């Protein structure tokens, strides 16, 4: 198996001191490659040789008018490490539409070397995935996809596939528990709102009934007062009539 496994390889453009990995040309184009040290040795240098192609599949010459552009990364790169390297301005052209790795030359600390053709490179990922640079572990990967994201033939997968899947399942269970807890709290919130609404309605109804009772009492009192006044007036009239008859 090759000592280098490929995670991703793409091209991007630079404008002044600004580097952007996108598909808008600013005249110059470069390469950004993420790879994994699948060997058990520390790497001293890695040289990538790239071929770039235009929209109709023709080879795009590099800035030195060569068919193959080169970029060299200086290590050290420990075993079981993920590294992202950017080589700016390899092609002075706005015709680049895709790139591929033609060859990788690896030099190890112990003085041994390895040459890997682009066709021999093993891809870590079958689908797009994000792996952070540095020592590989289950937490260095993005787990929004299942384990089928990774190539089962890669050393990366054979070393870390099981723990990555366990971590993914743990995070999935954690996310499910958080979702259920969030739903429970939301249900409690809605229930509390409903209870508060009913309590407000009960209090409003209580106030309405109390007001109606007070109004009824006030009307009864006013009616009684009117009856008493009428009775007093009638009594006075009767007394006045008796007094007048007597005189």
C-alpha cells in the first residue's frame, strides 16, 4: 500500500495576497491537497506533481510552460497525520477547470523514498468529507454522514473506521437525546402557556362574575332605596292628610 492516501484535491485562485478555493479565476490558479500519512514512518518531504486541464480536456501549461506543475511540502509529517497543503499560483492561466495528481514523490526521515503515481493513490473518502489536520482520531472527522463516506480499502479506514463509527453513533445518540430534550422542554413550555392562559381566563371569569354580583347588589340596593323613599313619601302624605282632616 502507498504511504500517502488522498483525502481531497482541488484548485483555486489567488488575487494579490488573498487565496480562495473557489471557481472564480483571477488569472492565477493553484492547488490545495489534503492527504494522510498512512505509513509508519515520519515523512521529511512530499513533492506533488499536478496536471491541469481546461474545459475541453486539454492540458494547461504551468507558469514555466511545463505540462506538469510541481509543489514541495517540507515536513516533518508524523505517521497517522492529516495534512492540508496549498500551492499558490502554479498556473498563470484562467483556463483551469480541473486538476489531478500525476505523481507523488515521498522522502522519509530515514532516507528512504517512494514514488506513487496518481493512479496508485488511494482515496480515503468515497464521498466528500471534512477531516481536520493533525493527529487522526474519531473526533477529527465530520460525522454528518455514515461510515460509507470512507473507502474500506484505505489504511485510514482500517485503522480508524470502527472508532469513527462508534463516535458517529455516540454523537448521533447525543444529538437524538438533545432533540428529545428540546422537544420535551418545548412541550412543557406550550403546556405552561396553556395553563397560564386558562388561569388568566379563570381569573377574568371570576372578576366578571364578581362584577356582575356587585352590579346586581347595587341595583337591588338602589331599588330598595327607591321603595323606601316612596314609602316614606306615601307615609308623609298619609300623615299630612290625617292632620288636615283633624284640623
